[in-house]
C-alpha cells in the first residue's frame, strides 16, 4: 500500500513540476516580451493585475503542493537511497524546491511586491519597470529551467523504479 501511495505522490510531483515549467516558460518566451513592448504604465498595470489574479486556489495548490511533495520525496529518497531511481528523485525534488520554490519566494515575490506598491504613471515607476523586466525575467528563466529539470529527473526516477 505504501508503495502505491509513494508512486502516486511521485507521479503527482512530476506533473506539478511540468505544469509549473510550462507556466514559467510561457512567461519567459512570450508574456514578458509582450509587456516590454508596451508603455511602462500599461505594462506595470498589466503585471500588477497578473500578479493579483495568479494568486488563486488552483495555482497555489499546484505551486505549493508540488513544493511540499518535493520535500517529502527528498526525505523518502534519502530514506530509501538504495532503491532504483532514488538519486533522480532527490535531484528532481531539490531542483524544484530550491530552484523553483525558493527562487520564487526569495526573488520573484519581493519584486512583485515592489511593483505592486508602484503607481504606474509615476516617473520612478518607469525606472522600476525597466529593472523589474530584466531582473524578474532572469529569475523566471531560472524557474523555467529548474522546474523542467525537476520534471525530467522525477520522470527518470519513475522510469528506473518501474524497471527496478
């Protein structure tokens, strides 16, 4: 029974990482570039709206749920280190938790909070927006890569566990 539960949790974590990778990828390759092409006040107001709308139950369940699953997988991987795929599971869990979850909390969220406090039409906001676009997007690239790497590692671990 515990094996079936672990398999389901591992699969759910891989799916969560994949969902987050897709979301972050879309922002990196399309959304932020589109926002950079419009006037700063409109870009700021749009991003402020996006940052408010995205904090919904479905997004939070996937983002936070995947982080919690990855913490659990990291612990179970260490506990079951001799099992096939344990190193892949640990790597995937750490890629997501450190490279996606912690990067979001330590870098992207503070940038979002600073942008949220800005008045879009102010002179200072245009400077803030230019910095935001480059810094936020760079950290978003990190999140895109690490959530994709997490998904790939977790899928590799699942494959090795299925064979082992």
